[in-house]
């Protein structure tokens, strides 16, 4: 079975074609600057060779159409006919309370998903465009939606409710939903498999740390709490997002700077976080270099960044009554060795002991980085949301 995975953002389309017989990636890539000048598509072949192709992409249908043409291209294509594709799995960002698992997409499901667009105005409409593009180009091809928020729908009410007037929840759905759910689901299950543990008997804390970041408490295979909220702004300090901040500070700054709601949202989402503290960059590699050079604001940003992660781990240990496994994943979690050692430092009280020598050399590979006598296993598990989407798609069909 061959399954195409699509992740349509507001101005991008990422894709990967899987042969599910052996779960291999036949090809992958992504279209950038959709709807903008200078659009292009990056293609990574199974051989590892990479290509960049300039192509005008005015909207998502044209982007999906061009990606389909690349899949069958005589030179770089990997299939002879589009009919070889058995189904398409889509990353769908915000399913609200409507979806607690992946579903086959039909008119009723899409209408319900569209009703959640107020909660993710940048992402959900783009996801829908991808679905409609496939329907136009290959009518009747089965499509499946895999929701970022679905894994977190097992959270108890005490964890997802905000202490706001209850009517805001019943009328507008204001509550914690959480994101990165497909990643948290994948790495929590994979970590248990890797360690030979039973997920239904294990307490796992998953740290998805990239330009956006979130932590989740996974008790016996189910999420019971997560750091992101109604939107992906809450929780950890991130590349350009503030994470947790006093609501009173928000209204205070809004008045001082004479900002409207959109202006305040822009400040919190695009001008804060690591970028806001350092004034240098949102890229953690650049911040590490600046810190090593003695930049005081870069040193502060890294200290704040790791402290937030450590604090959430402590909170979730309390929430679950212990912890068996801590997982690091995503771009920063998989590759920034100092982050892992700093987060896990001074956690001997929990029984966490890191193999510092091994950790210092490990990037982007599955491995146990805790010592044999560490009571809590600490592992690096590279995330694979696309494989999770392809697997869900195959299982549903």
C-alpha cells in the first residue's frame, strides 16, 4: 500500500510518500512560499539526493498538482501512475472537542472540522485547501484526517479547563486543547517499545522541543495534561512565542504600547520567546553560539528556556505520581545536547542520572542517554509524525 502524507500550512505544503509494506519513504519534500513570489519545491529522493525546483504556486491546488507531477516525473519520480497511490493522510491541526481520533474524511467530517477554524484561523483553512485539492485532482481517492489535538482529548476536565467564566467554555470552547499530539503519541509509544515497556503500565513525560515546544504527561498510554492551551502560545518559552505569561501583564503592555488585539497577538507569537529576550534570533544554534561567546542575554534566554521545561517535568511528575521515562524529541530536543543535560541536571532527587559523555555526542538518533542505575530512563526518540499519519491512514482503510 502506498500512502501520501500531506501537511498544508498557510504558505507551505509538506509531503511524503510511503510504501507501507516496509514503512519506507519513497520520496518527500515540500512547497514553500505558496501564494507568494519566488515559490519553490524541495524534493528529497530515497537515495538521499536533494533537488530544489522553482515553480509558480499561486494557491494550494496548483501546489498539490505540481507535487503530483513530481511523483510521476520521468527523471525524479518514484511511481509511474498516480493510481498507485492508495490514499492520502492529512495533518489536521485543530479538531476542538469534535475529534478524539483520526477519521476518514467525508463531507460531514469536513463541515465539522471547518467549524473549528475560529480556533486555528491560520492552519485549519489551509488544511481544508489540501483536502479539496486532492478531491479535485483525484476524485474518489480515500483521504484521512489526523488531528494535532486528538491525542490530548483524554485530559480530565480539571486539566483542560481554565478558571474563567464557565460560559466562555460552553459558548466559545475556551479551554486547553494542546498541540503536537501526533508527535507526543508517536514518541511516547515508540519509547516504550524501544525500552521494552508496556505503555499501559508506564508513566512517560514527552518533551517535544523545537521552534515551537510542548511537554505532555502520558499516563498508561493516555495524555492527562499538556503545556499548550487553547492555542500553541501557552506553555514553554519558544523560538518567537512567549509561552506562559501573566494575563495582567498582557493587558498592561497592550495599554502601554497602544496595541489592538491583533498587535498584541503579533507581539506574543512572533516577537517574544528566545527572539524577544536575546534580540538576536529564534534559532537555538545561533543562541548557543552567542552564549558561548559570553552574550548575557543569550545566556539568560537559555537559562529561562531550560528552566521552563524542567518546571513542567516536575509538575507532571507530581500529576502522575512519579515518572518512568522522559523523552526528548523534535529539532532542539533531538540535537541540542546541552539542553538535555541542563534540563536533567540537578534532578537526582527524581532518580535521573545522565550519561554526559554519551549525551554530548548524540544527535538525531534513538538512544538511552541515562545511566544504567538511573531510576528514570531518559531517551532521545526522533519524532515521525508523517509515519504516524501514514500508519493511521492505513489502519483506518
